[in-house]
């Protein structure tokens, strides 16, 4: 199996699990506050639908921002908060009358995304939010976003999903994008090695032995740190090296 096919299989499994969970929600569950400030369960699913529609726009028109253009002026934000403000404005503007209807919109968009990914070559370059990405990396990014927002939905409802070995793709994504994360902060990334323990107890190793920074610990903690769902002191990660603190502060899985 090619690397991109492995990521797509993980992405499909992640979203199938999320779909199954969402299909069983009650009317009250759809209105329940999520872990995303100011957003309900329905709002998070709507955001996932909108972001998948952005992926389709990337494949079809070379511009992920096309679905969000109507909300740029409404958001009225500049600088680092611009994307977040536009995304929030899009959710506020497109909330369905029936909160559960967000599920059907996401299903349609996600099916379209998977169709396009399966036809793409993993090395194809695609325009994304901040930087061009290969189809392989964009698929891993989409897996990561659905995993993150799945947590944002499930945990407030008291039904968190167990970690799976699909986190390997997210852990690698967070490692591979460290140079981008440091550049985003106008800093230069050091060589970093990850020595993680996966949910099944397997050792996950990324990076060379001579890296100046080494991070060890549970893979789930590393992924949640990079998702900004845990702060460094809330994890069991151990980082060693001259820039170790900054690695834990800056790691991220999203643009």
C-alpha cells in the first residue's frame, strides 16, 4: 500500500467512527456546547463540512478560500486572527435551522473529498490555507482536524473515543511541520527526534539519533499538544535539548 493510501485508509476509518457517533446523537446533543468556545456540536460539524468544502475548492479551483470569501469583510479581522475570525463568521452565518442537518452537509462534502483524494497522486501539490501541501500531507491534515474536532464533540458529551494507532499519522505530521511552526513564530527549528509510545504500546520513532532536541512520551500527549488541546505542563512528555521548551510550545498540526 502506498503511503497516501495508508493515510486515506486511516482518514476513512476516523471519519467512519465519527459518523457512527454523530448518527446516534439526540436533539439536545446537537445543541450541547462543544470544547470549541462558543460552538455547539452542530457548529463543529458544520465547520468540518465547510472545511471539507474548502478541500474540494482546492482540488477543483486551486483555492481553498473560495467558500469563505463572502465572510472576509464580515469577520473584520487582520493579522494572525484573520483565519479564525473568518471561520467563525462562516459558522455563524450558515447555521442550519435544524442543528442535526449539519451531519448531512458534512457527509456530502466528505464523500467528495475522499473521491478527489483517491484520484490524486500523493505528491500532487495543492494550494491550502497558508502554504502549498502535497496531497499526502493534506490528507494527514484532514485526518488530524477530524480527530481533533471529534474530541471537541465527544468529550463534552462524556463519551471520549479511545486513542488508536491512527495517531501515528498525526504524530508524524506534527513532527514534519515543526519547521513551519517555528517559521510561523519567526524562529528557526532545531533538528528534533520523537521517541513516542503508541496506544498499542509500540515504539514510534521519528528523527535521527543526533537531533539536538529529543521528545519522549505517550503519542496521544504529543498529538494533543500539537492540536493545542493540552499545554506542555499537562502532558507526560519529556523534552531534552537547548530548544526543547520551544518545541513543546510551538508544535502544531494545523496552519
